[in-house]
């Protein structure tokens, strides 16, 4: 356990790149893709060792609270924090920081998405404990950087500056962030020793709110209004008056990521550190990512359910309810659900999100919400 440590799990995403398995009422974090447990259940269990159940908070949008609380029955109901609407990660994390600070003015926050995969849980926990100690001792924003295995274009990258010192092995100041580069740029970043940006952050709650007020006054001022309206009341248990204030003020918030809102600006002032880590990690961001992590047959095919292949290579199949037969096709993804079937190029699986947008444009949005 880490003293004064809170784990804040961001769980408001829709996971549209996992359509048709993921829907509005069954978001990605609730899917059991890689094991018998949902992604968020595995995430919560990984972080209990840091601050315990009492100090583990889940931040989501209001219409997902019921589904998540049913999935995470071991978590106290007062530990689910509902945003009136999704406004990207900066407002979400800022709202969580208000609640954490109310519970413990000296708290350090470990902020992480609900839908990541981790192979080595023991190393993951040791890494976050080191990061929490760094955040407390240095009063810096700490990012967890992952040593890349291949030039992924769907991830952000962290360019390292100088090492912090011999006593802090694997800790570097951040030179700059690069978001989702081209393949050529990703290869160059790998050669330069850059790290994948895992989206896992550690900092003092008070420090994060201070920097939000400095860099993003439009967000900071609205959070201050909410904090004042709360009058010390938990944001996870708002009365009707507080709920009305939160709904009104949230409409005014800009939609900004924490990377753009705070980290890039703080990095230019030398306030951001990265801790280089290697615990077997993926953000499970696409069907192609799932394929990479699954055990494959001798032809590179992998899947769940019943499937047979003849002359097919490097395919991913998800078909729990009926048999799928692949004949002479390569690099395909096949996802079968009761009301929709996806057949596509595995290498283009990042574009499934665009496909969901196209369904809505064509008036087929009902297939995205069942």
C-alpha cells in the first residue's frame, strides 16, 4: 500500500473501435475480450494494492454508472463519480481531483484508463509505487512511458530529455510529446529511444488542480464553481442542487485532453517526468491489438468461439454463437453478434470508429445502441 494514494480509473469511453461487440450500453471496458473478466474488472483488481478499495475511484458518464456499479460490486457505491456528459480527459480528471482533494488534501492520484491490458501485474504495481513516491518527493507530473515493441501509429510517444539522476534509474524529464505519428515518424522515434505514452499518470491532486487553473482557466474556474457549490459534500453523492450546478457548468466546459490541456504546457516548464517501464502493456485500442495479444495457430489465426480455416492466415475471429469458416482470406477480422456482422481488413481496424459514424449517417444508428 502507498500512503495517501488514490487510484482514479477513467471509464467513460464508448469503445466504438470494437463495434459490433461494443455498443453504447455495453462499452469497451465491460467486454470480456482477453479473459473471463471484463477489462475494467481486471484494471480495478490491479490497483487495489496501491490504495485499497476505499481509495479506488471510477469516473464515468452518468448513463454508464449503473452498468459499472453492477460489474464492480466490490467497490463502494460512493466511489463512482458521474460526469453529466463526456468532455474528454482534462475535465474528467479535474473533477476527480476535486473529490480526491476533499477526501485527503495530501493525496497523490494514480490516473489510468479502464481498458488496458497488463501482462506482469507485480511489475506494474512496483512501477506505480515508484511513480507515486516520485510525485510526492519531486512534486512533479509523472507519466508512465512504455518501451515500444514495434512502430505503432495509434499511440502517442514521449521523447525523453536528460535522466533525473543516478538514484532515479529509468526516470527522465520529458522533452516533448508526439501524438499518433506516421509510420516513418514512429520508426524514427523508436530509434531515438522514445517511449509509448501509456496514458497512465501520477501526481498530487492539489498540483494538478493548480496547473489546470494556470494553463486552462476556463476549466479551472468551472471546477471552482462546482467545488464551491459542493460545500464539502462528496461529488459522488450530489444532492439535487449540486447535481443541477454540475449539469449547468459542465455544458460550458471545453473538450480537452489532459495531454494538451496540462502535460504539454507543464513539460515545457520542466514539470513532467517519465518513468520508463516494461510490464507487458497494450491499450487494447483495436481488433488488431487484440489479435497481437492472443494465442495463435500455426497460420497466425486467433479467435474466440467456433471457427475453421482453409488456406487463411493472420485472421481474428470472434464468433461465440455460430460457426465461422474462412476460405483463402488473409489479414481479416470477423466479429459476429446476434444483430450485426463485421468483416474487414485487420490492418484497418482503427477505422471501425469511422464505420460507426457512417452507420449513424445512414440512419442505422440503432445498431450502435442495442
